[in-house]
C-alpha cells in the first residue's frame, strides 16, 4: 500500500473527468489523481524559476482489474473521508472526488451529518438518491469522528411533535421546497426551544410534545430555517 508520496511535480495532466499530477519521487514517476479544488490549488502555488515545484501527498491506492489508480490528498482527514465515501454502496471514486472538490472538508462533513440533501446534490454527479444514501450511512459515523455526535444526539432525542400535527408540519415545509433532513433539523430545533421554555415555566401542559398548533410549529421552523440560510450565506 502506498500511503504517502513526496517529490517533484513534473507535469499536470487532465484526461476526461480526471485530473492530477505526475509526481517524481527518487527517480520514479507516479500519476496521482487529485480532486479539482486541490488540483487548482497546487497549480497556483508559487514556483521558483531555479527549482522544481515540490509536493507532499497522502495517497490512497485502488487496485482494479483494468489497472491501478493512485489518489492524492492534502490532509489525512480528507483521505479518510474519501475512504468513508467510497465505502458506501454505489459511490465510486469519481463521485467521491466530485464531493471533495466541490465542498471544503468542514462543509462536506456538516452537510452529511445534517443530512442536507439539497446542499449535497449541488456537487457534480450527485443525485438525490446518492445524497440520501451517503447521509443515511455516514451521518452518525462522521458525527462521532469529527466531534459532532452531541449535535446529532440532540437532534435525534428532541421531543418532536407526533401524529397528524407532525405530518401537517412536514407536508407544509416539504411543499415549500425544504428537504426531509432540513425539516427534521428545524423540528428538532423548535422542539428543543419549546422544551426549554416549558422547563422555565414548570408547566406540565407546556411540556407536551404537541404543545402549540401546527401553525406555531411551521412558523417556528420557518424562522429557524431562515436564520440558518442567512448563516450559510
């Protein structure tokens, strides 16, 4: 297994949807595939006229029947996320590179942990089904690895509304264009806020999961979603 390379960038290359570098290490040239954002970053690095451009990479080697592919990453965390992505059924290296090339690492982790399907689907080649599969399979694992487990636990444990009230809220927000993951986050946030208020009031009635009308829940969710969108903007 080749896990690290350091050497001289002899050439940048582009073949179809793939791009990368020819990295010469102790007289041996390795063709290394890079995601688009990292490829552009390396090309933009300053270079002295009297010295070759040097580059160090964390690498992942994929062995296939039709050949070997070597992928390069700037950080070990990025390589580990790439490995997590391709571990999901139906997600290949090209799609994983598309995600890593489209989102900075913290934004990609956040989108996966929060099951933000709308954001994930913005990456090239990522459809709704792929985004759902990634979020379902990686959400908890990435939350624990990147220190967001508490946030996910809070979302999952929040006292959400039930029955017809919840269905009404979900249908309304979905009709307005919000993704299921966004709706769940908004419901959890409003539920936590209501629970905190009920604790302050020390009222048993106020502690009910279904306290408030569907209009109250919808307004609360829309306020939270609007604030969140402004924060991302």
